[in-house]
C-alpha cells in the first residue's frame, strides 16, 4: 500500500507508476498491469482528496477563528488551505486508490480473469 502511494506498481512493486505529477501510466512497464480500465476510475481518489481538503479547512478555521473571530482574509486563508491540501495529497491518495482497486481485483493484466481463483 505504501509503495503504491509513493508511485510504485501495486502488483510487482516496480517504480514509475506515475507518468507525471498526477497522471498514471496506462500500464506497468514491468508486469503489464493495466492501471485504468475506464474513465471514471479516479473519481474516488478525487473525492478523498477533497474530503481531506475540507478537513484541513475545518482545522484552519478551528485554529484561527476562536482567537480572532471572522476576520478579514479568512476566506482567502480557507481557499489557500484547500488548494494546497488538494495539490499535496492528490498524488498519494491516487496511489492509495490504485492499490485499493488492485486489491479489489479491478486492476489486472489484460487477459487475466480477476474472478478466477488461484491456479485456474
């Protein structure tokens, strides 16, 4: 799981699952596991990143509002925290989502039957 969060293939552990800061390669160059089977694969990763951004915004508000009240620049602070959080957490969250979809059997090599048991 941690390897996938750092950009490694969840199946074989090869580095280089990401082709850019946030974009995955179509498949693992070592073992051939296809990372994305349909266009909506990463909706869950996006939702998790936005949830983490909302939690960070709540933490920012909890840390700053009690001592100062609703102050000038509060909204800009919330926006800054949200944008920074999404930019920082999206890649590891997407790596974790890649691992979770692999563990669920949705990420596999072409021609493999993820429903088939071992040895079939």
